[in-house]
C-alpha cells in the first residue's frame, strides 16, 4: 500500500463530503483511509446510503434474502488459486447433483420459508472433465446450461422458490436462454487486474473465465438483455488498491449505461486450507470497511451494496457504517459452499445486530424491489407469476406472509389476440403516431450521457482529390480488390469524381445484372410492434401499454396475406417486435397461417434477431429452429438486424440486439440449411465511412463462403423520431452525396459476389432513387402495401408504391422495368395479370394516398 499524505486524504474526503464525483485517483486514496480518516469516510458513505434508501421508499431498512444454496456441480474448467468449491471428479459421488437432490434441497428450503434458490456451479465443466460431458450426454443435456435451465424450471414448478443463477461466464445468447427461467443472475467481476490473470503464479492464471475483459462483457451483455444482475469485487487476492478503484469504476460504468446491476458485493478474501493461497493473510476488516465505503461513494445512493455477513466476524456495525444496505443471501438450511468454514449467522441474530445499528432488517427476493416493481422488461413473463406470488406489490420486498408454492412454468399460450392500434399501418399516413417518443424515453435505452463515452471515433480526414482519383482508377481495374483506404476515399467523391464513381458502378451493374430495373409485388406485415429490446435507433417499438402499440391475430395476418395475394403479390415479408408474450414457436404459427391461406405465397420472414429469440425461447439450436421454420413454411429470411456489423457501433446504436457474431451465425446457418437471405446495411447514424466499408466487405466474405445472399439492400438511417437522434447522440442520417457514393461503392465492392443491389424508396426520396439507379442499383424493392417501421421513424415517402409509381421512378433511366419474384425470377402470367389489375397494391390500404 502506497503512502498517502494527510492533505490528500483531506482533499478527497472534502469532495466526498460535498457530494462531488470522485475520480479513480481520489478513490484510490480513500481506499487507504484508516483511523480518523476512516471514521470520516464511513460517515460520508452512511449519509449517501441513507439518502438512497429514503429515495427508494425504504428509509432505515437493510435487506437480505432467505435462500438455499444448490451446488449443481463443483466441477469447473478454471483453476483459481483461492477456490475450495471447485474440485475433481474422483472426489465427488457424481459430476452433478441429480434432479431429485436439487428438488430435495429446494423443498426443504421452501419448508423453512426460503424464497431464493441460489444455483452455484463451476464454469462449463464439460470443457475440462470428460466425466461431466459423459454425465450430460447420458442424461440428455447438450451442455451444463441446458441442465441449469431444466432444473430452474423444476424448482419453479415444484417448490415456488425463485432461482438465482450463478453459472459463471455467460454469452449474450446464454442470457437469452436463461432469462425466462430466473428472475436474476450473477457473476462476480472480482477484479479488473490483468496481472492476476496473465502472470504465472497469480490466482487467476490458467483460468480462461477470469479474463477481466470477458467478465466485463458478461456484465454488459446482462445489461443489454435486461437481466437484473449481481456482481462485485473480491479484495485481498493480490490486487492493488488502484486495481480495486478501477474495478469499482468499471462496475459503475456498466451500471449507469444499462441500469441492470442490481447489487454490488464487496467480499473479503478468506484463506482456505488445501488451496494455493492458503498461506496468505485474510483481508483486514478495516480494509473491507474502507472498500465498502468507497464503493458506496463511487456507485452512488441508488446502488445496492452488500457484504456477506458470515465473512465479517462480529463487525456488523462497522459494515453498516461503511454504507451497506444489504446482507445478501442467508440460508437457514445449507452452508455457504464457497466459504464452508464460515457458517451463516442465524437470521434472528442478524436482525438483532442490524437493529443495534439503528436499522430494520427486511427480507427481499432474489430480484431487487426496483426490478420487481418495474416488471417488464426486467422480468420475463414466464416468471412474473412466481415473483408476484412472493412479492409485496407496493414495496417490491418479500411479502412477510408469503409461502412458496410451486406454480406452472410454461411458454405463453400464443399471445395472438388482436390488441391495440391494429390500423396503424394506414393511420400512420394520416393521423400519424401519438407522440414523437415513448414516455419511458429517459431510462428504457440506458443512460444517454454514459452512452456518449462509447461513441466510435470520427471518420478522420476526408480524402484529397489525388487519393480519390487513384481509388477511382483502382475501382475500374479491380473492383473487388480495393483496399479499405481506397474504398473510404471513394466515399469522399464529389462533383465530377462522384459522377465517375457512379459511372464505374453502373457499368458493373450492367455486367452483373443487365439493364432491367426490377421490383417485387409484396405485402409487408408487421405482426406486432410490442418490443422491449431497447434499440436506440428504433421508433417502431412500443410497450404493450403505449397508445401506438398493436398485435395482430393470426387471422388478421392471414387476412392481410390474402389481400396481398389477390392484389398479385408473390411475397409476404413478415417481421415484428420481440414481444415478451409470444413463445418461440409463434413464428412457426405465423408462417403456417400465411401458407394455409395463400399456399403459393413466398414467405420472406423473421430477422436474425427473431430467429435468436425463437431459438432461445424454445431452447433449440439455431439450426434446429431454422429447420422447423422451413418446415412451417418460411422460404427465406430478411437479412435485417444487421445495422452495422461492428459491435463498437452496435452497442451504441442498440441496447439489447444480437451481437455481430450472432447475426453472422444465424445467416450462415440459414444458408447451410437451404434458406436464402437478403443482406442489409443501415448507415449514417453513429458510424463512419470505414465501418461502411468493413461491413460491405464482410458481407462479401460471407457470400463467398455460402452463396446464400440474394441481394444487398442499403438502408439510410431515418432520424426524425429515432430515440438516439432525439437524445442528441446520432447525426441526422447520411447526406445525399454520401447516399450516392455508398450505393455505388456497394456495387463495386460486391462485384462478382452479389448481383443485385437494392435501394430503399421508403428511406430515399424518389429523385435520389433515380440517381442511385444510374449509379449501380438494379432493384427498387417492393410495393410493400404497408410500411410502418420507417414511417414511425419519420420517413415522408409513404407506406406503399404502386407499380405505376415504381415504373415512373425507373423509366427516366431509359432502362426496361420488370416485375420479379423474391428469387429474381419471372412471376407467372396469372400473378402478373393480378398485379396489373391492382397496380400492385391492395384496396384496403388505398384509403390513404401516399404523401407527396
């Protein structure tokens, strides 16, 4: 520990006293406070805690959770130097607890009034221990997390206890799988020290799941997934005080950005026999108190800060003075399997010691009151009834007279009752949306100010004319061979250089796709706009209680498909919000409804985000889910939800959407099982030109691997009602010059890989569509018949285009215009006749004329 001057302590303490935000250096100073300085620090921390409890509506209340500890497996692929929980297979009767053993623990706990079932286990033991793999195979589980999921459901159904899952490092997709079976989850960050992970002999060396970057990513993914999440730091394992301060600030950053950190544990290291660190001294309790106090000051009054009561000896009052407001889980039945030498205090004793410090001890649930009261999106509908059965609806704490009883856990029963503003698809062009933003705008998307820190670097300098000329020559000679630098230079083209770029692209268009300008007669159907994903660019998503929210019945979806068919459509395009009430099989029901009513219709449906949602809710693999979708009638997937395939951009642009690698996996798996897709790019928001170039090149690489893309669709960002623009984070979309340049560049970079480049008349003005048709574009997309997503964002180009309007837009190019199928084939004579009779748009939407 470094020496700190008295004046440094006084300066830092003065800032804490005055409520000023501490920086890492000041926090590092205060972590070393002892004696009188520590007393002053504790007083400041107590005051902040008390203000937070008053604001939360429970002044003077310290909470705990009555739990049972379910050590599902003690096998682990990591080798932490201080851990006595993880062990080897030969020391266990079986690699995993059996279902009967799990339920026996849970039932005994329920009988003793417990309400939380804490599932603790090692990280992915099947990756290290063949015994774990063999046990899972023998019992019919794909992996450890599948068993965790199954046992959580059994506990919910047979005992009513609420699972809190601690399975270690989780991916974004893992969180989607587990959220429906648990109100909360957790994983200790422990420390951000890379030294403890990278240096041989340090406690985290050789443990892949202890990489600080990996663990921080888990915290972020939990926030993106709206999972109430417990985390914390472990002190005394060889980290420095600077490491501790940095760890607390890392947690604060995630908590502010996503709002999902429900509690922060400050836990002191206790040496254990038979571990590599058995000879190290325990963390000093004064040191623990200082760390808790600094955590309280750094994290602020809204944070819930916990110290495990079985690790503080008799110093309950000291920890309360330091600023805790929670004692964590306390079990009247099971030991602390992580610290077995430290028995839990009796709950009556804990209440008495808490009262001695002037506080009332109250029981909470595994999920904190703030999230209980908020409900969606933090609680999945499948566990809401289980939580409600135990919660006081006013306080969100545990109901004192609640007795846990098993309740059915099941997928929602379909959720296809028509509700809400089902005529929004036509009213959006007349009365419009109710307001320009949702009334939960300030919190549903995370902290806007914290988000600004994530903004990617700007585009850098614009290319000079000589660089643009050199890039143009390279494009003409070897279109697909352009370097990133050359491609970025072309996006700066203007004036004569822009015309030359468009000319090069148009010649490549002629070579790849001929002179025809194509379009498809299709019916767009958005079956619901209820969604809690939190995409910051999306003005379409609504909560179920919002004035503009709607969900269509299966009958209404089929009716609209039939209307499209009678108007000559060959394609239905279906996408919707991630509605929490729809089961993972709902997508199959939608496809079947359309196919039953219109057997000849091509079903182009469900974005990769919807595929992930369906697979996660059904606990199927992506491949198995796609096979089922294909059997249900899905013919192709829209390659939307791509936005920009760079997570640095995605995590600004969207809170909870799938990461880039998940989009890629869905798309490539679809191609592998014989489902073609489109590909897209939405651009002009928080990205830069290099992101565009890399995105297009990634699309090309995927096409070279799979050959499954039918087209590339460019989607300029529509800003008017987009939350991220209203918050002042995004720019107001690309310029007209940029639009022309990027359409041309897409044709150049994709030459020889993807023949069809499509512009979006929904997002571009008609004149700009005409210009890009002269610069590489060969397809205008569809008549749509209804378009709600872009219109809700503020697009002024209407909700449909007739065939006559599409032809008028294209014919000024002097090129032939023809109707196509989804696969770019020629529709049957019957389809052509039907579309000609309707002009490609069904009568029901013609009540509204498109905006000029």
